């Protein structure tokens, strides 16, 4: 699966990418939401993993932008966040996005992503 990761923490991206690459997935990433949007439109990944809380463009806004574009309206999206309150999960669900809490479990992360996008 071709996966694109958007997170403003490069260490988090590095960890998730390592786990996904080990599971046989192809991974691209960006730490800047605005730049990620244009790259996602061009690359057309199967799945986008988006951090909820980022500096300039938060994950929910990026998700809304992806849903509004014809090229990305059907891409699978998973919000990955340390926020655990149900209203965050509900907002993700309203945008047809999965939700996974940080910190991710290295033993199950790739399988959880695969399950959420199946």
C-alpha cells in the first residue's frame, strides 16, 4: 500500500515510516500540512496518516481539504493523535477518517493501519 504521512514531528514520521516500510508498504511524508496537500494530490496515495494537532494547518482542516478535492475525495485517511477525547474521534468519523491514538504500538501499528483502511 502507498501511504503518505503528515506530522509536524519528524521523529514520529520516522518511527511510523520505519514500521510501515518493514511491513512492505511504500511511504512518503511531509512535516508541513500545506506542502503535503499538493504532494498528496500529485502522488495519490492509498492512505494518508494525518496528525491532528499541527502548527499552521491542523489535521482536521487537511482532512476537509482532501475530501473537497475530486482527486482525493475517496482516499483513505487515518487521524493519528495523542488526543483521546471522544469528540475528536467523532470529528474524524464525520470526515470518514479512521482514528488511532498516539503513542503508537510498534508491534501492532502496521496491522492497525491495514485494518482501518480495509
